[in-house]
C-alpha cells in the first residue's frame, strides 16, 4: 500500500515554507536540460506550471483536449482572485486570509498548505500585473478590491466579471513565450487516456489524438495533472461542458489516493434550471453579492402569486420582503460563504417561499445599489454579467431583481497530495482544482484562481525540482518499454469495448440519469438512507451503460460521442465513490450537509472527535475502495464552531 505522508515541514506554521525553500534540493542548469516533465492541463494551474518549469529550463510537454490552451475552463472564472495585500487598509493580513480559509473550509483543510497559500497570494498579483493583466483600478490608479463571501475585508482583485479570462491570457502569454523558446511543446486536441508507471513511478501518459483517434505514447521523468474539477458528475453544473474527472480517475486506478471525493461546492447564485433539455447552468458571480441583496417574499401568498405570474417582485413592499441572509447572519449578511448561502436559499424555497415558475429561485436585487451608486457604476462593475443574465432569462436585471438558485460549481475533493503537491504515486504531482488540497469542506470565493496560480507559479517550481533532483541519473525514459505498450493496449481495449456495445441509448441519457441521482441524493442535503440508495442506483446504471450505450461513428476519427462515453464511464464509478465518502462521514461540515447532523438552527454539526481527518480512498478494483485517514492537526489555530452571525 502507498504511504500517506503529508511531509509537512517542522517549525512554526509561518516559517514552514521559508524553511522548505531553504532546504530543498536544486537541479543545475545542465541537468535541467536532461529532465522531461509532462503537464496535463492548460488552465490556470497547468499553464502557469508549464510556463514556470519551462522558464526554469526543464523540457515540458503540455496537453489539453481543447483546440487551444486558452479554452481551458479557467477562462470562465468571473468574480476575482484573493490576495492579502491589504490595499484598502481594512485589517487584512496573511494570517487573516489563512484564518478565513481554514474557517471557511470548516476546519477540514491541512493547516500548513493553507498558510503557504495565503503567504504566496501577494506574489501572484505582482506576477500577473507584470504580465499585463488589466485588474480593475481605482480613480487614483491603485488596484481596486471588492469583497467575497466568508471575509469581512475586501481582498478580491478583479477584471470586471472576466477575471479568469484575463488571468489565463497572462498565463497563456507566459506559456507561449516558452513554446516559442522551444522549452515547452504544446499538444492541443490530445486527451490523456492513461497514466504510465515504470517501477512504481509516474513516467508518462498515453494520449489520444482527438482528430485522428491515434494513440500516442509520451514519456517524462515526472507527470503533473492540472486537469480541473469533476463537478460535471452532476450533469448540470456551472463547469464547462468538457470538464471531467477522467485523468484523475485514471491515476486513482493506478494507485493515487483520492481525498474527500464527496466535498462538492454548490454555488448560491446561478441562473435557475429552466427546462428538461438543459445541459448547462450559468453562474452569476459571487461578486454580485457585494451590491445585490438576496430576498424572498415574507408571505407565502405573495410567493404563490409570483409563481402564478399574477404579481411581480417590484410590487412587493419593503416590509413584506425577507432578506433572509441579513436576518440570519447579521455580521456577514449577503456575504456569508457559499455553502451557508446555498442552504439558506434551499431552506426558504423548501418552506414554500421560493419564486420563479418552479418555486426554486430567490431574488438577487440591485435596486438599493442602483439608487446609491447609479447605473453607470453598476454597469462598470458587473456589466457583462447583467448582459449575460438578460440574454439567458430575457429580463432586464436593472429593472427587475435577478432570480438565482444554487447549482454545482466546484469540487474541493480531488487526488490527495502531500505538502509538495505529490500524490501517493511517486513522480505524479497534482495541482489546481484537480487536487484535494487547501479548501477543506468549502472553498471561499476567489480562492480557486489563487490556488491554481500559487501551485503553478510559486509552489511546483520548488517542490517538483526537489523531486527531479533525485532523477538526474535517470536517462530519458524510452516509450518502447513494456509498461507503455501495456498501457496503450489497455486504452485500445477499453475503446473497443465501448464501441462494441452498440446499444440503443445515447451517452447523454446515462449522464443525465447519473446527474439526477447525484443531485437528489449526493447534492445539497444528504442522508444515510439516500446515500445507500444512490450507491445501488449508480451500480445499476453503470451496468446498463455497458449493455446499452450507443456510440456512433468510428474510433479512428473525430468522435465527440466516444470522448463523452469515456468520461461518463468514469463518472459512473466516481459518483459511487462520492456517495460512499459522504456516507462514511457522519457529520456535517462545509458543503457536506448530512441532514441527520445539524444544529437546532439548521447549521452544520461537525464531529471533530471522530472526523477531523482527510478521508483518502485507495482503489482496490471497480467498486472496491479502501479508506485511509490523514489526521488534521491544527498547531496554530484554535478549532471552533463556524459562526457567521
Ligand atoms: C463559471 C465559473 C466561474 C468561476 N469564477 C471563479 C472566480 O471568480 N474566482 C475563483 O477563484 N474561482 C472561480 N471559479 C473556479 C475556477 O475557475 C476553477 O476552479 C479553476 O479555473 C480551475 O483551474 P484548473 O487550472 O485547475 O483547471 P481548468 O481550468 O478546468 O483546466 C483543466 C485543463 O485540463 C485539461 N484536461 C483535463 N482532462 C484532460 C485530459 N484527460 N487530457 C488532456 N487534457 C485534459 C483541459 O483541457 C484544461 O486545459 C469559477 C468556476 C466557474 C465554473
């Protein structure tokens, strides 16, 4: 069995990273030229890593399944990126960002990693400004900040509602420079299908050229997975349609442990589901909660009239509105963390106060801010988001409040990594949303971009180098080795198996069915009975999939149905592991809400005695998983109940 060693350095939490950097092993320039690294993923985590490793002098190959690295899902990120610069002088510090992140994650994250994240956050902003990322500025020219959930300070840097796009263009610029220098080789339209291990170490991948269907072997001294999150296991989510969990699932099957698979973030401000044929949900950025106020009618009869379309939101007088977040959480108000806001919205809707045709929506209202700030300011801050809302819902959000409802958005779970971001497979590193690290049971808004870029620009260049220092005597890995041949054959066999099912149902049919099970039983509210039911249903669905899926076309050509089928086959296994993990954790924490474990006020009831650990799962064959625990020890912070009142 692989060993679960977090490798957290000794010493006070604020000194650990400095000590690590002082003591890590380095590789000299001549040896760097002899060492190869594969990076899978060109989102913020992958592009920043490949650019930095290329700049250091390693030979990097980078892969993505899109036609351009710029199309990675990171481009969709809207609201902003956190850093502890304290520009507004409102009391922020590295310590406070670290504290807010640990508390936000409901004390289920590794303390040393979170401190390091807060520590490097400021350097990220400097790096991105140097790249020319056009962050919003105040009139005086200084970078502007806004607030995000779970914090009482303003520490979020942003570029309108397009922060991810601008950051990715910055990272892409850095990556392109290395591509031109010949340090990085780019493989667009290549999907990783299998991890190759040689003597137990990650030494390469099998990739499929998605245009020709040809399988290719690629070798390296180390492999980095920056392949994003797996929220699309729920079918409907705010993630890009292509986002999937297959790369990390392949690594899981090869021995990389999976950390906290059930920890999923449900974002409170998304455009509600509006029909059965929908395949995507749209996020309305959390930044909107800076100026928008969330409410539902106080009286059920008003809510009913709104649902019947006999009344409009603006006809409800102020005294008949329930600003339920401000009422329940006066200290944080509309800026409580996402899990708290999502549950509160669900509670109001379940109690019969929901609006919209389905009753599964609450209002996000800008009337006050429009009066206070004027339309021009609101437009400058959120113009593109308002426009997106109007295009989708066909209502003008400057005149009527937006309607929003929680939706699956982010996965805190992912491959388990140690302090060096290495998985339990030696030489396999995992960064960005693909790893389990840093956010515990709930990620704070604007912290994913921070983590992905921290991993790629500032952490991996040190920790991966430390690993590679031990590989300088290892000659370039030949892809003629039997391990590569075996892995390639396994991929070819699986593709054959999928193509030869020749059933009657589309891939989407199964994906949608899985999504319904996941949302119903492994979504915002979970119970032991529901989770057991889900496990049985997923197993049945998986059997049906392998009997009845239909993939038109051939494997030797561009075949989007085959691509989807591969990913859905993995989701059908991953969904079961998520349910198992949620069933194991007999407590509520962050986004993991087990209905049996709640306080009288409906808040999460943690069980620190028994569950203060990362649940890491080991693959023991399909549907057979063994759990190992990484205990969480807080040396610096006092562990408390999480209160936002
Ligand atoms: C709508 C939306 C808005 C958001 N807004 C914010 C925000 O304002 N602030 C914030 O901090 N966070 C935000 N997030 C979260 C954040 O965008 C993501 O967590 C982050 O961008 C993930 O980056 P990543 O580099 O880890 O992965 P991704 O950007 O998802 O990139 C994954 C990469 O891996 C590649 N890949 C995956 N599998 C394979 C494979 N098998 N073979 C080859 N390549 C593969 C893909 O091609 C892609 O290049 C938002 C998320 C959404 C959905």
